[in-house]
C-alpha cells in the first residue's frame, strides 16, 4: 500500500502567511496608537482652552463690575490687579504659574490681604499680564493669559464708568 502525499502547506508557505498576518497586525496596531496619541493631544488642547476661557470669562465679569474710578483701584501691576468694591476688595494675581482670585480686605501700605477668600482659577500658566488704560477713569482693562502655545486675550471696560450719553445734556438729567 502506497500512501498518497498529503496536500497541504509547506513550511515556507506557512512562514510567509505568518509574516503577512504579522505585518497586517503591526500596521493596524501602529495606526491605532497614532490615532490614540492624536486624540490625547486634541483632548489636552481642549482642556487647556476650557481652562483659559473659563478664567477669561470670570475675569471679564469681575472687571465689568469694577469701579471705573482709578482711586478705587488699589494695585495695577502687570501680574496683579486689585480694586475696591462695596463688599470689599477683589484681586487677581498670577503667582507660581497659577491665576488666583482673592476677595477680602487688602492693606495697601503693608501689601497684604486680611480676611481673604482665595480661589485657584487656572494652573500651569506661562504668562498672565494685566493693563489698565485711562485717567482719572479706567476706560478699559486688557489682559493676556497664556498656557503653552495657547493664548487668550481679553479687553473689558468697567460698566460703572461715566458714558457720554449718560451725562447731562443742555440742562437735562439723564435717567
């Protein structure tokens, strides 16, 4: 009895198939890793933008509710702004790569806060700059907040300032 040779794969064919499938698996895995990294980078950028725009909106709101009279502003420095309100003092300061908002009582002579509430608004910032324009009333305040390569800028005017159309016109008082 003679046996028929079995029809199947040779060792060389099997190695070629294994290499072909290994190449496809590695290419797929590589593509998945690149997509994952791109997704993580986008998420990181979006988180940074959310933090920066949240700080931007909070700072705009505070400046709009500040007094326009320059005498009510206790500090106007590139890294710090502090002004007086009826309820107390409000200040924004950039220190140790953090944007901090404070409320309480600020002693201008000693340059220190008393009875303060301190809130961390944003962390890991590279730059925060404040500029206030106008004498004797502040016409507007501008600020820049930067984290990495992402920069957010804003300009706000105190809403309490005297506006030309609110002043007396020919003996008539504005409402």
